[in-house]
């Protein structure tokens, strides 16, 4: 696919560049600071990409980047969520600009655009709680719920979305360079809920039990940035992904890791 990438100077976005290329996607990088990008990513990878300079809160500029390059996919990893519930939203200007631009560009191009957005673990539903999000019990990074509300409100005829909902993502390597082939990943995914959730006796303890159970589980959901990048790049090769229209929980599968 021809993918417009936003957030390419971030931890995940920079690793998406070689991952997307390894999966044979064409990559158009929309970035505010090209000079910063060139200090992070090896020139061998950037030489295979188209670079467009622009601000991720500028819907018109994003739309033009999609139109002029005839992109049919988009990955947004730009922006950082507010952590605490009393903080003002930090990334909704970006989310709204990207979603609006995608819909408008799709109307003009005459085909839907496949999109991945980045959320966080607490936007997922707690298993067995009838759609109650983890953020109800663990009220951090609640802004990801606003991201979900924004993208899910857009017409699916124009924007075919998914929302990746990882916990902490840790670099496997500081080097970001061209790959000879896809690196693969050991991630197990589940739509709408955390993958492989393991409730314990703690959940039955009055008042604090559910929070304690969530905190115990959350330590299991750390992934690597490189694995997440490969997961997204691989999913974009699918004609009809099972993750369309869903928030997606991921965890490292020990069974896959051993393969």
C-alpha cells in the first residue's frame, strides 16, 4: 500500500519506516522537522521514502499530502496522550486533523483509506465487565477514549480505521535502519479487550481488588517498539483485516516467540 506516516520522529513512528518498507509498502513521511528525522533514521531507509514537510494539526496540509501522493493507507503515531484525568487533552488537535483530512481526501480520491491510530491499554474493555473500559478502574491516559470517539464517528465508507492499544513499548535497539526482510513479531492480538487477560483472586477483593488485579496484569503487556511496528506493517498487507473497526490489544505470545 502507499502509506502516509505521521509521527515519524517519535519512538514508534521512526521504527515504522523500516518496518513498512520491509513489507513492501510505499512510504510517504509527513513530518514537521525533516532535520530531526534525519538524525534518527538511517539515510538508506529515508532514501526510499517521500518526505513531506508539514504540521500534524493542519488538516488541509495532511489532505494535500494524501491527495498528491495518492495514498491508500495512513498510520498516525503523532502526539502524546494526557496522563492524568484532570489534564487538558494534548493530542486531539492532531487526531481531529488527521481524521478530517482522511475523510475529505477519500471523498476526492474515490476510495476508502485504511488507517491505524495509536491508543493505549486503558482504552480496552475489561473482560467480563460488559464493555467497561480499563480506564474506569485505572483512570490514566483517558484521552485515548477521545481518540476512539473521534475516529469511530467517521464514515467507514471513507476511513477504515483500527486503534492499536498497547501498554508500554520499549526499544529493542537504538539503531533504526533498513531491513533486508520483515523481522516478524511474536504478538498475540485481540479485538476490543486485552489479549490473554488473566484475572486473579485479587479482583474479588472489595474496593481495591479490581484495581490491584489490573495493575498486576498490566506488567505483562509491555512490548517492543519494533514488534509493534512490524505488527502494523504486516496488517496493512491484508486485504480485509480482522481488526477493522476495532481497538486492538496486544501481548507477547510466548508460544509465538519460540517459533
